[in-house]
C-alpha cells in the first residue's frame, strides 16, 4: 500500500482505498462500506480485531447539564478465541478512559479485559510526516521543460521535522524543498484515523457476541431555553420550552436514545487534557410538539425523548421540551431601597431616584398549563404590539424550578414610572438609636393604574413609628409597601422608622 500526501497537507489518498480522514476528521456514518473497510484494514495491518459503527446495534446518550455525558454503545462483533486485542473504534474523542465499562452481554463470565489503552494520536498530514523522521519516502515535485509541466519522483530520507524539514536527497542535505506531494509506504501503527480504545481481551466463549461499552465523555452539554409570549393585557402568556444540545465530543451519535439529566451534580476537578478540542457549533431548530417524558431520578430530574435522534459532531440541536398556553401572569413594578440609605444622613431635602424594576410572575402549576419541573435556563420575553407584531421586551435566567413553585422574570426597568425619595429627617436619639423619615414619590405616566411594590431594607432593631400606607414585615430587616398609583397620577409614601444598632 502506498500513501500520497499533497504539499499543503490538504489531501491524503491511497491505492487500496480512499481514506476520508483529512485534518479535522471525517464524519463516518454507521453501517457504511467505508466504516467496515477502514476497520477491517486497520485490524489486518496489526493483526488485531476491530469494531466500528457498522457493528453498532444500540446507542444511548445521557447528557448532563454540566458538560458531561454517559454513552452506552452496544455492538454485535466477531471475536477471536483466547488472548487478542480489540480495536474499539468510533468513540467520543473526549472520553475519560478511567470511566470505561466494557462487558459481554452474551457471555460475560467468559470475556475478560486484562488491559485497555486509549489511542488519541490521530492521523493527520503533519503527524504522518513527523512519524517518518529517519525513514525514506518518495517525494514528488514538478518542473517546467519546454513550457510543459512535468513531474518526477525521488527517494529522500527525512532527517528532521522541527520548524521545517531537513532531507537527504542523494548526496545533498536539503532544507524545505519545494515538494508537491509525499508518498508513504504505510500508515504507522501508532497513528489512528479516529479515537480508538485498544482492549486486551481473553475470550473463552463464543466468537459472535454482543458487547456493551459505557463511558463518560466531556464536550456534550445541554441547557433549557424558554420563550414567554405575554398578551397585550399582561394577564396571560404562552410559554415554550426548548432543549439545546451541543456536541463537541469529536464524534457523531446517530439514531441514539437520548436522555437529559437536570440538577446540580457534584464532580471532581477535571485533570488537564493533553490535546485541545475545536469548539464550534451550527444552530438548527425546528418547532415540534413536546416529546420528553419527565421522571424523578435520585435528587435530579430525568427527561427522556420518546424517539431516537441523531446529533452530529460540532452541532447545536434544539428539541421542544414543553408548551404552556394561557398561563396566568402578573406584572410587578418594584422599587428596592438600599441599605446605606438608613445608616447616615442622605442629603436631606435632595431627591434620590431609584429604578422601578419590572417583572412578570407566574406559577409552574398544572392548572396553569405547566407543572413539569423546569430545568434552569434563559427566559426570553416577547409581547405583541398594537399592530399584532411580536417584540422582544427582555430576558432573565431562572434556576431549577420544581412544580407548583412561582417564577419571577425580570425584563428591565420601567420607562413611564418614576420613583423619587427624600430623606426628610435624620435624628440621633442616643448613642445606638436613630430615627429616619422618608418621603417616596411615585409618578405613573402610563394610561393604566398600577401598584408599585416598595421594599425597604431597614436593618438593625427597628420599629415603624408611622406610615401613610400599610406595611408588611417581609423579613427581619425588611419592610414592604404596596402603593397603588392611578393612571397619569402620583402617590406619596411617607414613613418614619426608629432603628437601634
């Protein structure tokens, strides 16, 4: 067998077969003739048995939202008897070899693993050339003769490949010659066209067996994204949930059973890897009916897709998670005071403007059209305008939310609602006691009445001496007022508090 590689390292051919293993890797579909041929030739070149995607009968991928996945790969293979080595090809390039679990489903007691190696030195043009340092190969170069381009082949020995090449051609030592292509007699045994587990096995059972390999791999992740479309009256909304799966594991997963695990998984620090992975993604999304079934699993939630799917390498895939219609929502206007307002005199008489925060609140309840435990994710909020168009009005992130819990989404600050506060009095009663009086003016320039929730973080051992609106002690150091403001109107909250530190 002779290999020929182009000058720029962009092509790699062989007389025996076309190797689709260009730098960057090729996606090999399960069951193709190319897969079977590559595995067969790789095995024949070393005397080892080999298995590739063409042998795969079942595939399950469980992805966690912490950049890790559990892969379960079942294959029907023909094994040698006695001691031999098996090349288990087409695994994730980001596999953690320490997590590999290999066993026979046909005759587990008679197939033993004595040793395993993870081979990740992948076949690339530059690596192939470097492996031939000290060896003779054939160089092909072109030249002009009578205005005609001709090619010649010469034998040369590669002396060094360090920041350039050094060759012995005949009696000359030549650096970086102009070469159009290189011809190699074979692929070195320690270069692999794809990530491979090399298993040393002892088989005392049948030759044809079904084997299962499970392992953890990084480079696979998922997250939830939600779209909340609020009606014009701010009373109801539709919630669409999506699962976005990213695959940067170095391999594709075809026709796989897909499961997702949501929760905060405790993991040990990852050891430093000795090779880098390219991280790119191409987005694809198609609206579909929700197809995930949810169940409790330990302290996590498991979401199982009711059909098989494929995830290509370097791909971002979206699948519908849930759809809620006419979910009751409440719009909140909130003003939050600051702790330091109550510790010293704040320019008495001069107004301080506080932002008026806007939220939507709804309950993850079955009667609201929801009720599925919601994985953490980003919520994008849209609302229809007066012409029926849909506009983006803000986004927020929610944490893992069980059923029957309330969700509050912050979309931004109010444009037409203004909050101004004045510290109208600041009095030191004794060494540890102060009295503070505030006047908070709320102006509503909207065409509808609203209620503004004012939260005051008072601190210390405090008591309310007087207030123009009823307050609720929402915490040891917090008071809350709900102040109604008419459309195009103004409301004023006045209160006096005594605090001891």
